[in-house]
C-alpha cells in the first residue's frame, strides 16, 4: 500500500508535462551529429519522467522523509557519535572566503583560510597532548593508515625493518586491524580479560622485537576505559614499539585526559564525530593525526607552517611519507570543527565529556534491569548490552533492532564487538535531553516485555516502515541502485 508520501515519479509521468520554463532558443541550433559524431547521438528520447515542478518537489521531499538522520530523531549508533551538528558550523563553512576559494589559489590570497587550518592544528595539538598534527586524512580509518605509515617509516629509518607486527586487542574497532593490514603489517590479536580490558599477561606474551606498534581503541568498543594504559605503554615502549591511540570517540575523555600524557606516540581523531562534522551518507569526514616529536619528520607533506611572511606550505620534507590526500584535507569539515571548538571553549568541551559519560551511564543502569549487562562497570561514552535473555525467548538482537524502527529510533550498533554474544552497542551522545533518553529507554523496556509476552510482534518488526525486512544478503550482493521499471512497484 502506498500513502501520499510515496509518490512514484515515473508512474505519474504525463507526456508533454514540464517542470521548467526556458526562453525560446535564439541561437542557431547545432548539428549534434556533426559536433559529436553519429555514435554519440541518441536515436531515442531518454525515458525520463515528465512531471511538474510541484510533482518533483513532492517526490524528493517524500524520499527525504524515508531517511533517518540526527536532525529527524534519536540515533544511538554505538561508536559512531551521531550527535547534533550545530547549524552555526554550517554558517561558518558557507562564508564566501571559505566556501569559494580554490585549492590552487596562490597562498598569499588565502591567508585567512590557512590561519584557520593552522589554529585548528594548534588546538588539536593541545587537546591531544601531542607535538604536531596533520589535517590531511579524510576519515578515521585513513588517519589510522597514515599514522601506521609514519610508524613504519620511523622504524625503517632506524634500520628496524623486522618490526612487522601490529598488536590489536580483540575489543578494538574493526578498522584497526584492517588499517594495519592495508599498511602492510601483520596483526596480532591480544585478548580481553574478564573485566573487558586488555589482558596484560597476554600483551607481555605477544610483544617483542617484531612489534611495530600497539593500536589501542580507548575507550574500547565495550565503552570501557583501559585502566592499565600506563603499564601497557611501558611494556610496548620497552620492547621498542610505538603506541597508537584510536581517538575517534574523544568525547569520552576530551578535556579530562590526553593521549599524549598517557605515553601515546600517535593519535587520530574523528572530527566528523567528536567535533560535530555531519557524517551521514558516508562523508566527507576528517581524521587528523597527532604525533610526538620523533615522528614529525614523517608527517604527510606539505606541512602548513607559520613564518614571518605568513602561512605557507612546506614541501621540503625529505623523510615525509608523502601526500595522503589531494590538496589539504577536507577543508569544509575542518572549518566546522574549528567553529565548534571556538564556540564551545575549554569549559564547553569539558561539559561535552561529562554529559556524554553521564548519559551513557544513566541509560546503561536503567536498561540493565531488562537486558543482560555483560560488563558491570562504569562506562564512558557508550556501553554494550547483550540480548541473550531475549534470545532464549526466540527474539534475536536483530529483531530488537528492527522493532526499534517502529518507535522512530535508529537502532544501536548490533553484533559488535564480536566478543559479546547478541551484542547491542549503545551511544546516546551528550546532546540528547533526559526526556529523549527516557523515551528510548521506555521503548527498549516495552520491547523486552513484548519478547516475553508477544514475541511475534518483535520477530516480525518493523511494522510501520516503508520497506519491511530486507534480504540483507541479496541487498549487499545484488544491490538495485537505480530505477528499474519492471521492479519499481515490488521494491517500494
Ligand atoms: C568510527 C571509528 C573509526 C573509523 O572512522 P571512519 O571515519 O569511519 O573511518 C575508528 N575507530 C573508532 C573507535 C571509531 O569509532
């Protein structure tokens, strides 16, 4: 059944109806065949819908309503920090001097933009406790790869080419082992202990002369702060390895603790998470990387420097790993992050962390009465629950996630981290009100009740969405990405 928000733009096409008005052609018409050659000229008109401007307006507005975003509802997707993106950031990013400049312009004509980038680097250096920051990487995973390539260059410059292994805990974000592999390392997994933290004994066992680095996601993907970081740093440094901090979710520690002070040599941040860059739909993002002094020579070039003549890109970096991104990073996202940092100030950034952690703990405690809590400890910005209890009743975590759609919520991350059975990873973020948190908790409690009393309601969810359960394997293997006339109706 289609409702009025589900217009079928192709099917409502009427021959000859147009949605534009252009002046009469007053220049000689070109001969397309002469201009392009016969092979490139259409013999048949394209099958495009012929509709009015109002029809097309309604079509796109209807499509936009089928999407869920932070601006339309609560989005507790763990390890993604789907927090509010302040609109003042958008205003700053649209200032003509930022939005309309070209990356090939002479440096002297874009000094203001370069100053912003330089100041952002300085702020992030201070926030992370590192010695220098590059803004080039376009995302978190890209930052990880960039950091690892610098570590690799460092070891090679010291003649330590036998350091081929990167140690990654089993509670790490999935991009960590992937980036290590892409950077040409072999990954070694270190186990978590019964508290959900890195097992130091296991770490001691795997560390050695072949260790290039330990990559630590902190807080880990269970939302837990790794309490033995100082000891881990000692173990890895004593063996000659470097320490990498995955700081994608810095809203767990921002203004409270700095990776640089904990002994880390490299850290990446996700400006599209903690620092409010919008990151729906796959980007653009920004994944700056901070390093300690001994890794500065390997930073991607060009490096933005401040001289007496102004800001300037330095290409003379013989030990640099080279460019990792065309031009200077995703400038617009960097403008948004700069605006956010300046509008929050140090006290505001501290409040971010306090509220992110408070919200997550509040939600965790209230839900722990209804779902299994595998690690009963204070969490940071996110926490994990297990749907094991509900699974015994025939309701899987996937069903719970689908049922949440009926309540108008984006589901949490599910089945990750892999070390928790029927895992749900929930990140409320600091920008939600207590009322919103309570409403989500109530929905989760109701679903837990339904699992006991009317499991079929959960098993068959969602009931209210435009599309019901998808065949996810088929959708991944054979995606239908454009309109296909014969399938249109059955796909809606
Ligand atoms: C999101 C995230 C990443 C990956 O960042 P992308 O920008 O998606 O590449 C890495 N680590 C952690 C802990 C994350 O939450």
